[in-house]
């Protein structure tokens, strides 16, 4: 069995009052390392659900995949993320990304240049979480002598949600890694791994780019064997974390929790 981290998604198509039961089941399951939450418009807030999941669990890493940057000022993102990272150190993972552009248009937040916005926003959040004092006058982000009073001692892992190669490369260049924010197969994972690493090298940065990907499991095929096969293929292609999700319209992640736990028992 590979050493890849495994997780599940609590998709916001399920009502928020069901979150606690899923969190507690995942927290008690040896095979589940991470619980991921989506911030889809106009369903459930990523930061609010993350705070609840962290408070209701004892060991799970909780990820948000992802926060759409057009909806938030980067100083507000840094403040909120820093608060959770200080209270729950080493248990919080944050994904930032473009968001669904049509949804951003619905709320009057669609940027003329989504890539420029994502670059400026990510750079500012990374600097603020590192405890830096930031002054920037960009096309979209403008901060004047901003610094967090309570930066985290260890900034949480920050991933850029990506599909296309330019955004994947940006994740390697600026952040800790990439969240492939659509279901990916081994070929897509391998290409993203190479592209993100090249982005890191081009920025003069060293070290391993973290790559998290979603993997969909059909409701009829949920089993320890099917889960192991899917996870191991993606790990061999370069994924560090594989997050499983159901293909159902109203997904129940608890069968995936059971399959991951059985995977551990089977060795």
C-alpha cells in the first residue's frame, strides 16, 4: 500500500447540518487522513464549514478546495486563515483559485484577468501568512502597509486550485503546491506534477511541490479493493494526496470512509 495521504469530500450538495456526523465518522476512521470541503456558490461557506470540522475533530486535516479569490480581499483571507491555523496548527489546508467564472459574474466579481488576480492575491496571502508587512499596488490587489497582528507560527499549506497548465505552473511558482480541482486520471496527474515542478524551478525555489487530486468513485463500486486501486494508480503518477468523492447527486461520503478504513485493515 502506498504512503499517499487519503481523504474524502463532504460536498455542499448535502445540507450543513449533516456535516458533524461525517466529520466524527472520518475522525474515527484510521484510513482517512483528510476531510475536504467545497465552497460552491451558493451552497456552503468554506471557512465556516472548515472551522466547524476542525472543532468537531481531533486529528483530521481539513482542506478547503477552494476559496474563490474574486470573492475576498486577500487581507481578509489571511486573517481568517491565520486564526484557524493558530488554533488548529498543522491541521488546516487552504486552496485558492479562480472560482467558477459564471458564478463570479453573478455576484459582480468576475475579473477581467483571472490569472493576474490569482497571482496577485496568492502572493499577498503567502506574504501575510509569513508575517511580512505588505504594500502592493497591483491591477486587482492594493494593500498599504498591511501586516497581521497574529500570524501563524507555521503557515498552513496553501495550494492553488488548477486545471489548465498556466494555473498549475502558478501553484508551483508561488504556493506550496497544486489542488487539481477536477477529477483527474494518472496522465493528468503526471503532467500536472511536471508542470508544477517546472514552475517552482523557474521561480528559483527548491523542494517538492505538493499535489492533491480528487478521484471519483461510483456508488456501485465502493470497496476497499476499488479504492486501493484508484489511490495507488494516482500515487504512482505523482499524487501526494488523493481525495475521494462520490458520483451521486446527493453524495453520502460514509461508504468511502468505511472503504478507506477497510483498506488499512487489509494492509
